[in-house]
């Protein structure tokens, strides 16, 4: 059974402008930053220091996401000992699987290289014949990342165009909204807040 964070299928069309591919990268990275911002706020709740600046920065001390997330999980364990809530613990476990899965896709985007693929034989044969005569740009793993290429034929583990990154951005935005709702449920009514109208929400391609 597939997972929502699995690497998407290879596009059969690239972007006709490299700037559009770069825009897709920026959209994903921006929304991922919103996700981590919500996690930092949740960390301040778990440590009983809501929106305390030092607590926010404490969450950010980890140099990679998995380290920062483990800091959050440790804080949540202590929190639920103080404030038992099996349903909330179960919800956090489910969102944890999503976050760790999508973190890998975020890393694909952050460390990929925008490449014109229509002139490269390996990629050209995978393109829709109707677009082979036009520029086709995609985001690929750089060639020096061995683990991101097939050991047999050297093909890249992923390829994104703007459309596939837009879909990823929507998934991440859904997670950010869920985290905001989860955070608000841990707060008294006077401290709850909602999204500002249209903040980073993907509304069109």
C-alpha cells in the first residue's frame, strides 16, 4: 500500500522555463518552514512555556529536522505524563509518521538541481513525444549523490516539475493547518489563533 509521502511518478513533461521550476522549489520550502514554525510553537506548549522566545529557539537548536523532531517528541512524552490524553497522543503519533515521511520529500526539493532534460537520452525517452522538441526543465538529484541514483543504471531516484511540487506544497499546507488545529486544542480559548486570510495557501498553478 502506498503512502502519501512516497516519491511521485516521473513527470512526462518538464517545465518550459527554469524559473517556473525554481518557483516550485520556493513554494515547497516556504510551506515547510511554516510546518516547522508550528512545531516550534507546539514545543513551547509541551514545555509549559507557550511562545517563550528561548523555548522556540531551543526547538531550533537541532541541526537537522529529525533531531529537532525528536526534541519535540521527548517534550510531548513528559507533557502527556502531566496531562494524560490518549486521543491526543494517538493523533501526534499519526502526524509524526506524516512529518517524517514528508521530510524526505522536502529534502529532495532542497537538495535537487534544476536541469534541462530534453537533450539527455535517459530522460528524453521518458518524455511525452509531443514536448521533446521544446525545453523541458525538472528538478533532479545532483549526480554526486550516490544514494539518490539507481546503482544499476544510474537513473535518478526522483524528478519533479512545477506541477508535482505544487501538489507536494498542498500536502504540506494541509499538515500545517492540522498542526495549528492540534496546537489550538492544547490552548485556552483566549490564546488560540487562526490563519491569516490566504497566508501561503496554494490556490492555483
